C-alpha cells in the first residue's frame, strides 16, 4: 500500500489506496443494517456519514458455516491465501478497483457475483482481486458481499405472513441494491453506469441467471456472463416453505417471530443441520436449486424461471456468455472413497442414483462415446454434464432461440497438474485465469503456458464487457451460438472453436431438457 486516494459517493466521502497504479476501495456500504428487526427484510438505503470514511480494509463476510462443502484438507490447501475476514450479519459492502477517478472516461464496469452456492463465499477472496483485471483492459471491477443461507433465502412469508415478506429472496435484493449503488456512484470512480457486465461462477453464475429474470434488475446491467453456474429453474414457494419448516423444527421456537431475536449462531447451526439432512451428495447436488437455501420464484421479485420454460423476456436484449469446465465434478468428488473402487455394477448403480430410471441408457451412451475412458472417468463425466454442462446448454439454447441478443458458449478444458493431475479441469479452475490472478492459489499449477491462456481469457472477458462481443485479436473468430451449429470456444493452451463438442454425450440427454 502506497498512496491514499479519496472518492465521493452519494452517502459520503471515502478514502482508499493505490496499489500497482490501481485505485482500490474496500468495504464500502451499499445498504443499511440487516440485523435485529431488519433481519430477513429487504435492504434499506445506507446511512450517510460526515467526514472521510476509510475504505482500506475489506468489510465483513456474510454469516456462513466454515467449509460449507466439507472439502478435504488437500483440496482446501489449494484455495489457501490470506486469513478470511470476520463474519457479521451487517455484511452489505462492496469493493471497487479502478484505473482512475473522475477523469471523464466511461470504462466498462465488471460486477462480480461470488460463488459458494447461496450459502458461502465472499467478494473479498484473493481470487477475485480486481487489480490485474483493471490493469489488463482499463475496466472498473466491483465485487460484493450479500446475505447468504437462511439470512438471505429463508422463505417464511407463506408460514408467518406479511411480516416476513420477501425473506426468501432477500439476498438477491441485496445484489440489486449493490447494482443501484453502481448506477448512482460509479461515474465518480471512472466507470460507465450504462455499460455494466454482471458475471459470476458457480453460485455466482446462478445469481447472474436469477438477475436476468428479476424485473427490479432491469436496466441495471447490460451484459451477462455465467461461469459454471446455470440456473434453469429455481425453488418454488412450496420448496422454500419446506426448507423453512425444516429449519424452524431445528430451532424449536415458541413463536416464528422469535427468529429475529435469537443469536445468529443458532440459525447457522440449524441451517447446517438442515443441509446435512438434505445431503451433500450428488443426488441433492443435481437438484440443488430446489432443496436447501435458494432464491424463491415468488411471482413478484422473481416471476418465473429463470430460464424455464423459456429465456426471460426482460433480459432478451442482454448479450450472454456462458460456459463450463470439462471436469467440473472432480472438485467435489475426486477423493470420494467409492470412486476408485468402481466395477461395472457399482458404476451403473451410481449413475442410476444420479440420473434415475434412465441411468443405464445414459451410461451406455457415454461408454459408446468414450470407449477409452475408465469407469471413474465415465461416472465423473456423467455427473459433470448432469450438474453443469447440460443445464448450461439448455440456457444457451433458450437464449439463442429468442433471437434478440447473441449468446456465446465456451468449454474450458485446460487441465491442472495439481494433486498429481487427479482433478483435470475442475469446477472453479477458470476463475484465476479470468482475473489474471494465477498466483492466488496452487490450483493452477506451475506450467508456464498458463500465463498465455490467462492473458487470452482476461482479454476475452474484457472484450465482451466492453462491446457484448468476446472477439479480440488473441483468440480465433468466435461465432455467436446457434442451435443448429452450436459453435463453442475451447479455452486451452490451443484455443479453438468446435461445433457441438461432445455431441454424442449431449444427445444422451436430449429428451431431458
């Protein structure tokens, strides 16, 4: 940290710092308190302040369980970095990286929604540091924290009435409040409020999907990128009420309204118990948008969808980039004890658990398409496509069929040598390549060619943010997606476009979309 720098917001003046020629502001409040009587309520406007407020340190993380996905120690080490920020209910803060302040320039704004499903994560994770992305392409980067888990997505309205209106989608209303902050303030930070790209990975991609279907978000963003986070459907009011019943049973409260005054730790413990009963296995993962803590299709804030039965009309003119990684599920399953002891019978049974009655047909189709694959690789490929790639292609299909704005589809196939190559191209691997933050974890490995791939990917994401078209001089020509040809950019050491890659596998699911 070297020089300090000041910026103006609608609620007061803030002081940030300059890091490697980029102006950095951390922990800026974009909404008011959400504890006590405001717990589960929609966000309110932030309180103004006098004088200059420090925006040097990251703000608190949302309340969440540590290691919410029960990852083994060898995996956690790959995501290591600095110590995590403390947690607090009042977590509605954002961070800004910008090349310049009030210089008359209108830079594209890249607004990042962090991953972690809807139960974990933070916009201050080292992977999401926006410094290198700013330096790569003269853009403004914004990351945010918002309410998670039961605090953001506990649908109590149908059980307890108007007192808890919008409680099942409060976390998404937080994100909309952050987008409004960008609309009202980003000009002071060198950004263009008329050119905002929302992007996110995993749960962050799902948040992007949901925002595309929320009327209140209309006009607050202009492009969208979904990285390994498709959300074709979301939880119904009935789904949300069932989760709320489960959590209330764990809490055993005399009155539902008492949930506003109990310790946050009790709610987290009850949430954890509910999620354990739902199960963290693949069966629940494939159905993850309907079980546990998710935004609710309430008919008001989220009228339908997001991409069921069709792409949302309100975002029809928003260009979309969407893609997945080749071996997504190795991040979650690579060290599962059953995976290395599969035989023909147990492999088929595992696929039936994932897929249901058509398990044997899907297994046979993948075996024909991949005759050289081990049983382990076949099962992982089926799990990856079920959870990530097929719903992403459904999303792209429905977006393309609107014929209103282009969609671009990618497949990230670069394989990491980490953990002896066991992970191949896992979930989340593309993030440090996009942000050009390869030194932020051990997941990317040490191969020198990864730097060139990162340059190409960050440049491509920036090009899309700038114009709605990802094409640039670092990659081959990338046509917009169409259901007929299905052109797909393959991001690897050798970037290339393939029409309908893994088509045989896709066709195995063709009647399930």
